């Protein structure tokens, strides 16, 4: 398990560290592609957060309230 | 060994947090423009008898329609509203025939209305406010919150601070139908979200969240079975021997999580993402998740797909046990607070219909090692105007 965790962390570090630099506005066209946007469907986020918080002991992350108002089942 | 693993991941996530800050995008669109989004979601989990809590049938089905409106009242101000309703048909329907009153354990609904505004003060500063009201058969909730976003002058990074509070009132309808009045719960959450452009094809978001809760934090309808008798109990799965008493948990909880995800366009049609979250709370429960995703344009500007896998594992809360032979001060048999691991596999197709409409179709299956496997499906429609 520890080796898998370290390997994943190394992959993340490589992805992030590959060419970290200042980016001009005209260079960010690719980041505006719909498949690159982090803000996905609001109704999807709402539903999946409820599922995870209802069926898992942990809550919190990516815009959730992390407590209260959930109506978890 | 598991704790050492969590510590390692926690350190790695803290390292990610130390990298330069990011945030959320600015308002988009002119006054009079906006969007409407409708989603219809389906959830189902079965229970094979001794899966999860061995004394309780935890099968449930949920259907959720939801509606979100966004409207630019000016070039700098957007108003939004979200409406959601859950129809819940859950465990122990047969308990209704035994007890006069039952709460969320045997059938329930949830309805919520949420609304707010977002204001872009200038190119680098934005703020938002929201209010929330929700109600269930045995539960009412009122929430308020706000956030502030600061964007760097070059637009390559931003940081968002958010704070919200919820006041919940619960009707204490117990597992045996007995009503014990009402009680309250307060939740306060602070969150920081950072966004960073790494290079022309890579960006990331990450952050941390901290929640403080106090009040009645148990689930009123949950029971704990004390196995100090040989008498079969007809209310338990398989008429198992034991007597039921109420679930009892501490009246305060501190919970925290750090999270992050990074997405990179690897070709003209493909993008890859890796996300992770590490969670811990004062009740002794820790959790970690990893979620790689693959995005692909199947037909340029028309049809795209998303495949994802999610691994989640958690340790049990200190008060959790599958079996009790004595009445502990703090006690729960809620399987969602026990130790388990889950593997999720899912896919989504998004169809772009013209310039202003999108349709989503998604399906996920979650395999849990305690037997509570889950199935999720969703249809979504989004139109901008």
C-alpha cells in the first residue's frame, strides 16, 4: 500500500512539475476546453456529494458544506 | 501500517498546499444571460442479509430531481438558485408494520432550496453569499454562508476563502417509533480553495476544509444491538438474539480534510486527471481517496466521454463495533462508520446539442468490501441563454 501511495504521489508531482511557468492569456485556450473545466455539473456535484457523505464516514472537499444541511440517507 | 500510510499521504497533500495559490473562475456572461440545469439521479444499494450492519437490512433506493438556475443580473452580479428533492425508500420497510412511527430508517423525503449571489467587484476580487433551507420527515436545516475570491493579476492563480454555518433541528423518532422530542445540531465550516495554472495544458485545484459540529450528532433512528441475551428478536435480520438500545455518540466533532486534483491535456482529444483527498476527525475515523479520470472527445465539439475509477478506504470510528455485549458510553453499529474499502467504476457521456445545450448520461458502480454495493445513474440537461 505504501509503495502504491508513493508511486501515485510521484506521478502527481511529475504531472505538476512538468513545465511550471507563467502562462499568457492567449496560451490558455486549451484550458478553456469543456473537458478541462473543473467546474462540472452542479446537479452532479450535489448528488455525488450526498451519496459519498451518506455512505461514507468522511465529508468535505470540492465545495461541500462538510456538515449540516446534507439530508444524508 | 495504515496510520503510517495516512501520515505519508497527509504530508504529501500538505506539500501540495504549499505550492503557489489558485482559486475559482470569475463571472462569465453579460447581463441578461444565464443558464438552467436539470438533473435526475438514481441510487440503489442492496443488502445481502449480513452485509454492513449484520442486524439491519440497509437496502435503499433514492431518486433525486434537482434544478439549478444562474442569471446575470448585471455584468458583475450573478444570482443563482438550486432546488432539490429526494424520494427515499430505504431499509426496514417491514418495520412500519411493527411501529406506529418511523423516521428515515424506513421511508423518507428530502427537499431543499438554496440561493445566493456572486459579485465581481473588479478583475481580481469577487465575493458570494448564500442561504439554504431544507426539510425531511424528521429534520429541518437552515444554513448561511459567504466566500471571498482573490485572483492574481495575471489570472493564473486564485484563492477562495469560504465560511458557512448550518443549524439543524431533529425530531428524535427512535428505532422503535418512540418520539423523544427534538434536539439541535450546529455545524460551522471554513474552507480554502486554491487554483493554479501550471502551464498551457495543465492546471490544478487543491485546498483544505475544517468543520466543527456540536449538539445531537447521532442518527435518531439508529440502534445498537446488545448481545447479552439468547432471546430471538423479530426486529432483527434473521431473528438474531439481542436487545436494541439507542446509538450514542459524543456531542462534539472536529473534522478536517485536504484535497487536490490536477488535470492535463495530453493530446488534442484527451485529458487526464488525478485527484485525492485525506480526511480525519476527532472520533478516530480517517479516510483517503484516489480518483484518476480520463476525458476524451469522441466527436469533436459534439460528444465527449469521462471514465473514472475511485478508490476509497476508511478506518472505523472509535465508537464503532459490529458486535456489542455491554452498553458502552459511546456506541454505534452504523456500517458507514466502520472500516471498509470501496472501488468505484463510472462513465459519463456528454452530448453537445448546438451551441447552448448539453445532455449528460452517467453510470457508476461501487463495490464495497463489506457487501454494501451501490449503483448510481444520472441524466442531466443544461442550457445557456
